[in-house]
């Protein structure tokens, strides 16, 4: 039995946000590390956060995880018995 859209969308969004928080720190250089400290900002602030690139990567990773989860639910169901 396939899951409904009203369950699939929140499930995908939950996976997406968890993946986003795992992917956000990848490749970040702080102002302190780069030596280009801007007065009035936090030294730990990222120089180039590359948010669009990370959003696309997060979407791809989430789609794969969601697809695998849907396959498992399709073949084994919710209860497993």
C-alpha cells in the first residue's frame, strides 16, 4: 500500500532538513581561518557559505534516502510482520 501525499511530503521535508544540517558544515572556512576578518562580524562567520550548492546537494541526498525508504516500505510495509 503506497503512502499518501499528506504523509510523504512531511516525511521528505523532515529528511531534507536533517540532511541539510548534516551538509551545512561541509567545506566552510571561517573569516578567522581565511584571514579576511570584516570588522563588526563574528570571526566564525563563513566567508563563502555556498547555500545554493548545499541546497541542491541536500535535495539530491534527501531524494535518494526518501526513495530507499519508500522501497523498503513498499516491500516490507509499516509493520514488518
